């Protein structure tokens, strides 16, 4: 074997060793992946039978009672995982620990979601400018960018703004959440007849997505679907 061939082999081996990393969950060697194969296969998944409107599990995939009695302004809902361990830890690490590599992985998870998502434009959940300045990036925007590229759907990050700084939804009682986000969004574009997809990292009660969908329909949107990486489940449905 010539010196050049041996040198090339050593360089490839060195690069491979530099690129290997430990699994974020169990610390086992995971090659060039964020999670090892075992942890990836063990991630919790939402059941196939879900409410087609809000993505909560239902026995036969029918509309849930809440969507029947008080339909949200969005028309269809999709999600990948329940918001439970370890998805919750990974999302928090992405948002607050600035592990931006997780954004790419999450975006790929969204791109592989089952369901017929009909949309001609993607709008990520906007952050208020103050919160965007604190965090440094919009996690929903990162997910939307990767999903849009995979599905070949354009992403609009400019038409909708969060004009009111609201309290963190997770810290509020359920009854106060709709009031908290009322009037929180503004839109500068006429979406008459358009089919839109809203993307967020976590769908808790869906009130923020509902208010954004309401705003978009006031600006002419014909159909609004929502897609979240994780769906929070009521206590009775927790895995």
C-alpha cells in the first residue's frame, strides 16, 4: 500500500472518529446521529387513531368531544410525538439549551409525518420580538424551514407578527389561556382563498394556534391546518 493510500485511510478514520458522538439520551456511541438506534426506536409515538381536528387520541380516530362542541378555527391537526419523556427534555434542550442540531432532527421528524397535509404556504408560530431577542432564534421557524424544504412548500416568516407579549401558556390555568392570547397576532397579508399550514414545536391546549388560525381566517385564509412536533395529552391519556 502506497504512502498516499495509507495517509488517505488514516485521514478518513480520523474524520470518522471526530464525527462520532454520544447519544443525547443514553450516552452510548451513536455515530453521526444525535440519538442511538435503540433510543430512536423507543421514542413515544402518538397512536394512529387521533382526532383529525386537534390530533388528540380518540378510540376510532373520530372527532373528539371538544372539537365537536367547540370547533377550533383550524381545520386539521397533525402531530408526531406525545409531549412526554424524553421528547419534552429534547424540546427544552433545543429551545433553551441552544442545541440547534436538534432542530434539524425535529424537522426531519415532522417531514415524515403521516397524513394528507394540504397546504400551499407554511407559517411558523411567531415569537414576540422581545422573546425572540432573548432566545436568539424562533424554534418554530427552524422546524418550518426544514419541513418546507423537504415538502417543497414555501415558508412565510414575515406576514404574521406577535404584537403582544403574552404570559407563557404552560404557566396558566386552562381557562385563562384563550384570554391570554386573544389579539396577540397581527397579519399584513391578504390570504384570500389560500390553504395555510401553521407549524409549532409543542401543541399544549392549542389555544395559541387557534388564535393565529382565527387571525388568518379574518384575512381570508380558506383552510388552516396545524402541525406540531409534540402534542400534550390530558392526564387521562398520558402514556
